[in-house]
């Protein structure tokens, strides 16, 4: 690589903050821009670009005018809108799957058909086009039953119905809310994990694995969210189980992408569950996870910019090396999240040498920040063991006392109680 890289990151959340920060740490990188970014980006020397993430024409023009080496796309809605196809057609390098491949996240039905075709293990499932058919189809499932909206829902389009009454009510509400299709699935039982695979055609590299916490409340209670906290590595996951995930899920998925001529360049995020009958896919996503990215990237010794650059250019990707750190992060949320988050003023946040902050939904001056949506920021600690990292994070969060905010108190417990 003769010239240093100038990179554009698309998105505004904690995931994009963590990605931009990791790129900035690379000796291969000259400049990192983020569109639209957030007010916290200034703490890591990243330049915000005042463009909406869905302004595909504006983003392309910016990349061309500023001689961007390549663009990294964070959010799924931008990928599903076809940003990769647009950039590629214009001769502009970009990292992410094309619009056809993005359907693996954009449509649950599409993803399930892919899994069935390429024999990737998943839950028993059926798709329905009307509330009447869907309610009639409940007889084929036992309770609890999983009800999923077919399209993008920001991680919130899934309901686990405990009985027929809840199921019927949920089905009617989802269809009346504008959904064209719903998927019914058997409710799998077991621990859930996040696996991130950087894919470049037939090459792939598996990043450190993490565990997300999707439910809003302690003990996995309450509705689904975008994610309330995560940690990496996973001491409770054996090498045997991880290898089984690779053999039964990653390899047939990659073979399916090749056989289906998807020309996949990007991150494939596999949400999976370790059941009594082996690993099964819960969902495919076509980008990095939020909040897992914020704990996965710090676990990597490998230069992430070098990895992505090789994937884009179809060079040999470097092997993934991990450090010895245990990383844990907890999301600070606005009261009312995930339904109706309040707008609150955070003020100036105290400095700490034991934790750092990955900013997400914040705007305003650093001394007087306010939130734009429910998940505000993530408090993260890196240390020699998970318990120490957990203690550091909760000591800091407990000292904040910001009115109308909340967080889960049990992030990391699943690993520490093994």
C-alpha cells in the first residue's frame, strides 16, 4: 500500500464510533470521516460529515470529491437500500454486501429459504402473507412460539408469544402495523452468541465472538432492543462448540454464498443458539453488530483497516490474532426505551482511567451532550479478566446519577456464573 488510507464510515451509532476509532489506530490510515457521525467523534479525532446516511448520492459525491480510498457501511438499512451497487457502478470502492446479498438481513423469509437451500441448521419455520393464515398456522407450533416481522425492524421485530391469546394479538398488531409477511418459528432453547465473519468472495476470517443482551431488563426480561450490553471473549464456549459452529454453520453459509453467486464482500453476522441438538442460526445480519462491535474490535490484535482493505481488494486477508484482554460494555439508555425514549441532557461526563466511552446517539457540545434516541452511549472496560472489567463498568455507571437514564445490571453474569 503506497499511500495512506482515507476512509469514510457511514452511520452515527456506537458501532460506527468503535469502527472509526479502530481505523484511526492503524498506521495505514491517514484520515477517517464519518457520515453523519455523532458529537462524540471529536474525542477520537474523526471528522463528521453533515450528510444523512440514506443520502446515497451525497455520500457518493463526498467520496469522489475527497478521494476516499474506500467506504465502510455500518447500518443495515443503508446496505438494503443499495449503496454498494451505487458506489461499485461509479467505480468507488466500498465494503459491504450488494443489495441482493443484503436481503439475507432485509427479509427473514429470504434468509430462511437460503438456509433451507444450503442446509444451514435453523429453527422449524413457516411464512404467512395474512393474519388469518398466520393464526391458522399456529396449530403447527407449540408454545412459546416466535413471531418475526419479515422486514428490517432495528432488532425489535421479534416477539416470543407464551400462549395462543398473546400470539393472535401479536400477529394482528404486526399485520395492521404494515407488515406484508410474518414468520412463525419454533422457540429454540440455549445460550445465544454472535459470530462475525469478514467475507471476501470465497475467503473468510472469523472475528472474536461476543454475547449480546437483547432484552431490555435484567434476567432477559421485557421487550427486545437493539442490544443492552456485551462482552468478549466467551469463557463458557468450548473450542469444540466453536468448531462445531464453523463446520455446521459458517462453512455451508459461505459455500451457499459462492454457489448462489452473491459476490459477498462485507461482514456476515450470524446470530446463533447452542441448542441440545447443536448450533442453529437465529438470524443473519449483513453488517457488524451493535453493541458487540464495541467489545469485539478491542479484542483484535489484527489491524482492522488492513483486514478490510484486503477484503475489498481481494488480497489475502491477514489471520485474526487476539489479545489477552477481557472486554465488557454496558449501554446507557434513555428512560422509555425501546418504545418512547425521553430526550435528556447528559451534561459533562466524568473522566476515568478504568473505563472509556463509545458514544452513540449524542449531539451537542461535549460539555453539554444530549441524546437523539434510546441508546445513548456504552461504558467499556478492558482488563485482565471479565470480573474486573464488569466491576469497573458498574462502578462508573453507578457514580453517574443522570436522571431519566437506565441500564442493565447483569451484563457478563452469564459468563461469570459458569
